[in-house]
C-alpha cells in the first residue's frame, strides 16, 4: 500500500529545483537510470528486491537534502519499519512509502513517530481496476 508522510513545513518547487545541478556526470546518470528500471520492474512485478534497489535518488534527493532534512529521516524511518521503497514525493517535503500489507501499520507508526505533531501520515487506497467507460 501507499503511505505518505506530509510535514507541516513547506518547500516550494522553485526553491527545490534551484538546488539541482545544471548537469550530471555519466556515472550518476547511469545509476539513476538503473534505479528507474529497478523501480518500474519492482512496481510491475511486486519484486521487493527491485523496489529496494531503486532507493536513494542521487540526482533529485541528495542535492535537496539540506532544504528538507526531515525527508531523509522520514525515508529512513519508513525503511527501518519495513517499507519496500521510500522516496521524496515530487519536490518535497512529503515522503512516499510503498509497503506490503503486513508492514503498512509499522510504517505508518514509524512515520508518525518521526513527524510527531509536525505533520500527518496519509494512507490512500489505490484503485487497481482503473477507469471504466460507461458506454
């Protein structure tokens, strides 16, 4: 399932984008592509190892870490609690975690403990059937 930690503090997309480098070296680009492939494969197959291998976005998350130090703490809390994958949601400051059903409560509790009274944890349901036409 999905678990989203939403801190009360804000971070503008414009400010977050300014923290990104103008260019990246080839090795970083290759590692980023490997993570994207692992993420897509993990989502497609439910492979926990692939989802775990997709963690740690060096291009988007690392340069922005100083703008939102809580994101790393939320990600770490979610992973320690058994999340299959955890990452920034967009430019932040929210964090998204993917969980197996049997770990969802532990991940929610861990993210709530990290946020305290400084945010909320959401558990949206996923519509697996998609959109259906009426005619």
